[in-house]
């Protein structure tokens, strides 16, 4: 598979592949890194948020009041990232916290009106970024991409069971 004659004008493979590695893994890893880097740059250029604090802000918008544990699980971020993001968002008065009625040891975090307004101001830029990604492919190409990534995911899952 690594002997494929793939065009080197693709920015994801311009420096080639490491012998013995998965072409699919290489392309997906580089694509994910490129997209997230550009997304993070968009957030940084248009707000004072980090990627993690944006994700927490958006999660609170989508879920309403939530505990830190729920936010961690919802955002797929680690505890430290969420803790720092919540602290920053509270300092900016975008989020407030209060004691949970169900568990007094837990705090519930919610968006303030300032946090909601900040999110509403940034959201059109985020939506435009996602739309540009969606517009890069035709509907048929999206279907093909979905099939291909599903096959890669299945192969990765089968590989994770090797040796068990």
C-alpha cells in the first residue's frame, strides 16, 4: 500500500510516508491536525478563547447547567483542560457556578447572559468555517468519504483486538 503513486501536490503527503506505516493513518492524522489547527487559529483570531474554552462554552449552551464531570465527558477533554477553561470563563463572567441541589459536593456551571452573547457573536464565524469544509465536497464525495472512513475505523477496531 505504501508503494502507491500518490500525487505529491497534496499538502498532507508532500514529504512522503514513513516506510511500514499506514497511509490511511498518516492522511487522517495530518488532516485532523490541519483542520484543528485552522479551527484553533480562527477562534484565537476572533476571540480571547482557547479551543477548550470554546468547547466548554458551546457545551454549556447546548446542555444548559452541567457539572464539570458531565462537561468533561461531553467535550472529550481531560479534567485539567475543563477546569482551566471553566476558571477562565468564570473570570470573564461568561459562566457562573453554584452548588448542585442533588449533590452538595458538586458545582453546576451555567452560561451567563454575557457568555451567551459572546457565543452568539462568535458562532457565525464558526458556522462559516464548518460550511467551507462541507462545501469542499459534493454530496456524492461525502458519501464516499463516509464509507471509506467507516472501513478504516472497522480495520482499526479489528487491529486493536489483535493479540487478545
